[in-house]
C-alpha cells in the first residue's frame, strides 16, 4: 500500500499533523512524516518529532518518521517515490484570516506569501498534492475547477480515485468562461466522471478572472476543498495555469488538491 507523505517544517505545528492524521485515517493509508533539517549548526528537534510520531500512532495511524538533511524541495521530491499523496502546508505570512478566501488587497504587500517550496514541489513530483493553509477543513464538499482540458481531467480523476466516498460523496463543478456549447460539453463530461465514481455533482458556469471566480464560488457553495489541475502540457497552458495557481495559493484558505 502506498503512503501519504507529510513534510513537517515546524515540529510544534500541531495543525499540520492534524490534517495528515485525518487524511491518513480517511484514506486508510500509512503516513510518512518527513522533517528536512536545513541548519547544520542546530540540533535536530528529535524529542518534538518523536512526539508527533507517537501522537499519530495513538490515533491509530500506521506512521513512520524520516529525518533528512538538505534543501526542502530536493528532499521532499526524493521522498516522494512510492507515495500516493503529498500533504503540504503552504508557508504563508497570514495573520488574521477568516474562512473561505482572502481579498487580493489583503496581500498586495505580501509578495513573500507565495511559497517557492509549494510551487517547486508541485512542478517536480507529478503526484497528487493536497496543499493546506493551517485552517481546519472537513474536506467533505469539494469544488472542481473543470474546463474539459487534459490537466483538469487528470486532477478531477485523481481526486475521485483517491477520495471518493472516503472523504466526499458530492461536490460542485465550476467552468470559468462564457456559456457555450464547449462549456456545456465539458460539464457533461465532468458529471459523467462523477457518476463513474458514484459522486453527485452540481454544475456552474461563471465568466470572469479564473482565480477570483473559483474562490468566490467556493464561498458561495460552501466548499471546503478546491480541486484543480496544476499545470498544462504546453507552454501556453503552463503560463495560464501557473498564474492562476499562484493567485489561488496566495488567496485560498481551504485546502487545494493539485494533480
């Protein structure tokens, strides 16, 4: 059975462990807790890390602790072999946040909020990655960003394969663009994909700036997880998806499932 990889930067961050334990329990997967120690001159916080491991095991999760030395991106990518899902906390500098989303104006002066670790790991591992933001979420009502593309189809299918009926049984599919035959065809395809996994899906077409509209839709539909394709296959898709992903990661406070 493949595992869930949980990189832990701060061993005192109980919220990140809470997410990892919850996902491991619901997906019935072993949990690998990874701590990358970057500073050679400091001691590894073994006592705190062992406490995390003990807590996971006390919650009934099959878990192991791995400590590696080096750069976080490189070590996370190295550890990703034989992994089903990476649960990765997005390092941000957000203080006062609510549930749902942050307005762009809240982050105009916070360019450091976009974590290079998150972006580089998603680009390099080609594995489903659940990005979290330190805010509790039940992840029972996802919203799927879907336009019929290869990237959005891969993400949706990956989420359904891993999580359908274990984490959710219903959701919402949002097509960002104008009402058209193309949009309707894409949503029909998405609904059929949901039926293949016995997941009930509502559909919605919204025209506007993708990141803004997706996050607004998440609030409107009371969604607690966003599923979207990470990057496209062509350089044009890469540029478009990359900019949308940047905005999503900078504004969302609900978990984002990327594949």
